[in-house]
C-alpha cells in the first residue's frame, strides 16, 4: 500500500507550492502487478513489478507543463525536484490562446469498494495450478497459451487549489487461455475478468471451451464469401464496437474538431438504432469504478446515447477550456462504458433459431478505422467464430474480415441479449489502469458487410 | 544506493549468487536514466509539454527452463529484486513442457552510443518551441482547418550484465517528428496529410536530425498543396489495379507483413494469446517463396541513425545485418537466443545458425521479447519513382497510413491511406481520396513487380509498435524504397 508517509510528504510539498503561489496538481500512482504468461503449454514468463509514479502538472497563467517521475520516491526533496522541473518547464512554455481550467479536488474521496486483499496478494502458484488443471482436463493434444494479469492500483491526487485529497484503491485481473489445434491451426479462447480473486473459476473455462471443442474438432473450416450477413456478435466484439464508437463519436474533442462520425450531428439527433442505449456509468459494478477524474471532478452517470439519440458529449478539462464548454469529469483513463441489455434469450443460438444461416463472431481482431468521419471500422474474426444454421453450431469459420460502419451495425440490431457481461478492456502498456465495459452478452445485427476472408483460421 | 559503480558491483554479486544457486541464466538491465520529452502544438497551442523520467532495474532469471522477472526502482533492495525474479522463475518452472535455454556464450564487453551531434536534452525548451512554432507557422493557410506539429525526444542510459560475464553499456537517443494538416472535403469528411521525420540511414539521430530541412521541415508546403487537391478529389473506386507504395506507406506494409510474421517468438506460438501467430512455420525457411525475385528483405541493414539500431540486444547479442528474404525466398527470421535454441530443437535440425540479436525490452520494468529491428526492403533496379510510374498502365500511388488491420497470423491485411494519385498509361493524373487496399500476404509479395533504386529509399521511423504481455511499445525503423504490386484489390465493394 502507498506508504502513509509518502502521502504526507506529497501534502507538504503541496502546501509549500500553494504558499509560493504555484498552481499545481500532484498525483501518485502505485501499482503492484503480476503477470503469468503461457506459451507452448508452459509458463513462459512470470513477472512482478512494484512501481510508483509521481505526476505533477503546473499551470502558469496560460502556460502549462507536466513532469512524470518513476523512481525512488521517499523524500520531500524528490517530490520538490519534480515540482521545480515542472515549474521551470511551464515558465519556458508558450502561452495558450485560451485560459486553462484549473484542477480542483471538489471533495475528498476515499474509495476502495473494489479492492480485494486476496487478489492483491494472489500467489502465482494459484495461477500455475489453474493452468495445469485446464491443460490436463482439456487434454494434452492441444497447444496452450495465455496470460493472467492481476494486481492492485492506488491513485492519490491533490491540487494547490485546496487541501482536499482523492484516493482510490482497487484490484483487477484478466485471465486468458488460448487453445490451438497443432494440425488444424484453429484457436479457441476463454477469458475471465473481475476485481476479486473469487471471480475466477477453472470450471467456467472448462465449460465454455468444452462446449466449443467438439464443433471445432468435428467440422472443417468454412470460408465465408464476401457479402452481407446476419451476424451474432459476442460480448468481446460488442465491447470493441461499442468502445470504438464511443471514442470516435462521443468525445467532445473529436466532435468539436469535426473528426468524429457524429460531427455533422448534434445532441438530440438520432445517430444509432432505437434499441441502442449507451452511457458512462462509474457506479456500474461490471466496470472498474472510479468516482473521480484526474482533474478532481466527481464522476456521475452520464448518458451518451438513449434509444439511439445522441444525448451528451464528453469533455475533458483541456478540451472544455479550448472550446468554451463545461468539463464533464472525463479526464480519466478508466471510463465505465455501459451498453444496455435488451430482451433477447440468454442463449444466442436460441435467438437465431428462425434466422437460417448466420455467422457467430464473438471477437474482432485488430480493429481500425479507415474513415473516422464516416464511422467505418474494419477488423477480422479470430477465436471461437462459427457458422450457425437454424440455431445449430455447424462449423468453425476461417479468418473473416468485416468492414462496415457503426451506424449500420448499431443501426440494424434485431436482438439484444437480456444478460450483461463485463469485458475487460485493460492494456498493460505503461501504467496499470484497469478498464472494463458492461455490454449485452451478444447482439444480432443484420446486413453486416463481410469484405474478405482467408482459407485459414 | 545512488552511486552507479556500487549498483553495478551489487548487480555482479547478485548475478553470481543466483547463478551459483542453480539458475540457467541471469541478467539485469540497470536504467540509470530513461527520459522522454513530448511536445505537441495543436493549431499553434502547446497542448503537450510533457517529460517522463524513469529509473530502475529489471532482473531476469531462467530456472528449470522457465523465466522469472522482477523490477524495482528501489536500488536499496536489489537483493530482494533478484530473489523475487528467482522465486518467480521457480514457480514458473513447475509448469514447463518446452524448457527454454540460452546456451553458453563467451562474455562480451562492449558499449554502444547512438550517433548524436547535439543531445536533444541539452537544447532548451525555448529553442525547441522556436523551431516547432516556425514549422507550425509554415502550415497555416486559409483552407486548413487543423494543424498538428509533434516532436518526441528519448534518451536511455542502460547498463547490462548477464551470467555469461558480459557487460554492455548503451546510450540510446531517438528523435521523432510529425506534422499534419487537416481540412474538410466536399462531403464534410475530415481529410489529412502528414509527414513524419525520416532518416537517410546515415548522419546523426539527435537534435540535428529533426532540424535537417530535407528530412522534415521542408515538406510543409508539399503536404499543404497535396491536401488542397485531396479535399476536392473524387473517392477511389473499387477495383483491381497496380498499387505503388511510397515509403510513407511501404514501411508499414513491411512492418506488418514481413516484420511481425518473421518474429520467431510469434512463429513458435509465444504471442498467440495477444498479438497473434504467423503463417510462417519452421519448414518455411529456405523454401517458402515469400515474394517475387525482386524481393530482398534484411534485418538491421547497418543503418546508423534509427531507433532500430542499438548495438547489442537485451540478451547481450551484438546486432547484426542479415537477409530475411533473398530473391523472394524466405531464408531467416528475427531471432533471439532462447528462441533460436527452441526452434532448432523443435525442428531437429539447425534452422537458425545464430541469434539475430532482436531481444529487446521497452523499459526496465519489462522483460525482453523478440522485436523487429530495422526490417528493410533493399533498393532495386527499377529506377526512380517517375520511372516506375511511367511503366505503369493502370494503377494508384499511395502514401501514409490512416488505418491498418491485419489478420492474426499476418496472412491478410487491409490498409487505408491518406492520399492516392491515379496512374493511367504511365502518367500520374488526378488525386483520389479515401484510398484503401487489401490483400493476402504471399499473393501480394509475389505480385511485386518493381522496386525503386536508392534514390527512392529512405528510413521511416516507427515509435509505436505494440507487442507482448505485459504490453510493450517499441521504437524501430524501416529502410524502404518505392515498391509496386500488381493486381491488388483497391477501394471498398459497394
Ligand atoms: Zn508492430
């Protein structure tokens, strides 16, 4: 845990800075991360990091600078040095053409509602045992890979505006196992997420993969010819599409700068199908809940799309300052995006029983945006993808590319699952900062454009 | 403990201790300084003025054929960091089907410094802003809606030691620069044209590089005039034509469909749960026709000033120049010590004679993995860009990526670019907007029909290659000439 002494000396430096008339934001980020990686049915890497970062941002009139330090932070002097460097850089900066909005912690917050001691201190041996059990129960004739990241994050932030302090402590994990057939080359995946050690169970993985293995074992790959298809998108794919549509459609910055697929619309316009509702909800327990953002604002339930209608755009404080808007609590790396569920059957196969031939694409690999302004995305199927006929799993499908738009895919959804799932969207580039999105466990979209396919998985 | 000589002595002691304990291999990377400075002007406003400074040590221990890794900034607890790495390796060794081994090596003592005439960290912020603000002013024009000018300076001072007895010191400096102009086209869609700092392959990589007009600043007027044409242009129609890639696009094509599929850890299946695998297997080497006779691809390429040039990799192997693809035939991969040993053992023959020196970690708190270095296409004998255009009947020339999406085994791809020029009967005619092209890797490289000469070759710098778990961003370079491919699917089906 962040040493109480470090938080005390951070406050001391804040007090010094405030008394000297410096305008600054000081934040500590402490992570204890563990990751076990699996390759060729072996543990290929077992790694732990214990790192503390200090971020200081200084505003000097219209001039700003930031300094991040990752090293030994034990003394007032270290923090003071980082502050002095930021002050010096801010002095030498070029002034902006607008007035920055100062950071200010609205009210002190102490949150650790999603902290689990058992996960924070999870013995790597537990992970090794779980993988061993999965390998032995699913069989030696596959090649297994995967990773299991777990750890804790603490964030503590203060500003020179007042002595309020926000503090957050949480745990998170993302478990992945990939099973590859050595001869036929197909790959199946199972992931689990959560903030408690007990959110993971070997049985869930065995059940999920056990359901798919026979279909993959018994049937050859199916090549999908380009054209329009009815597609069941599984929760991973739904989260990828929803997330990208949010980041390219509902951020104030992209909208103001006419780079977003909603730039020709305004709040109140219908931009997606009537059955689509999306929000940023810091209180949804299927996301990693952060009650404040890094400008010190309290985060609140924030409607983005209601029944297809654009409700609000998200403004971080620098975009708000630049375009004369109010910040909306979105100076954050961990939003809680939620897509509402519908009334579809729990099982996607039942939902498409009368639809004839449909594709089941549970995840999209390597999504990108050939045209952000038009909302066009592209990505390909990879794991667990199936051809379904009359609600029955028929065969696995080869790597298949979808190139379509958010408006078309989220404008032609005929079924939305009544069950929600948490999909972990965290990456481990740089600092640990967990992100999860809550989405329906599947959606069925009509007229989805398949633009290419391979002869292999 | 802040005295670096004392830290190094302590590292030696701990490496000996863990080796004597029975570890198969031990190394430590001590980052005395890892600094990065980012400056971003958005419509002239200084939107990013950020510096990050990191320091610490990363320790890797191989025990019973499995890796354990631990990292800390706390140099007073070096011993416990080594112990943690050892403990992690011991836990990992309980589940090993394919044991990893590094092999014996003679110790190497060496050092490498990026060729730098002026260290960018000695240049004042005022001078940096002066240069970038002048560049931004050059981008101003009535029709331009948005301007971006970006620079990033990196410096790493790394001390490496391993249980071979090797000791290597590296002082690495990287510089990246980018400028972009944007405007709305007739459909209200934002179009952009950009230019990134590139290298000619020699010269320095410090401040002098970014301020060298031909490598960066002097392209401002060109991208403006190209954008002016682009916003009035027609959309590229769907079809099959020749595609001529300028290096601004060609380097990413090479990166995604030669570089990544030839990283040996991907081939051996160590990236399956994240980045993906490769359509290449161990039987492919020496046999697989990857491309036409015109295709020669190399690793490193003896390029002096590129982020993919670093002297020694993080296994302690000197970086070396070798061919990956020779006259269209796949001959080698991007390799590191443990991966070479595993591949040869698995194939029951010597597929690779030695490590290619590509093991690299992005920071002290990440463990090395196989990363492409400079993966290059060698210049050919089909003349200049003009020569290649004049020999093209029906095609397009494309530049700079907007979007890239590649199949998980790198077997197929889809790219979107900033701009295309139509080529008809040997003449460059009109500009076309929203160009995309797609293909299947082997079919595509086998349609390579022209490779430009040295006058068309340049080293493009990449600062954002992502791979590995925990995730790592890496900096590399690609030396590429102008290249032409025939019968490629372009545009999107209606
Ligand atoms: Zn890459």
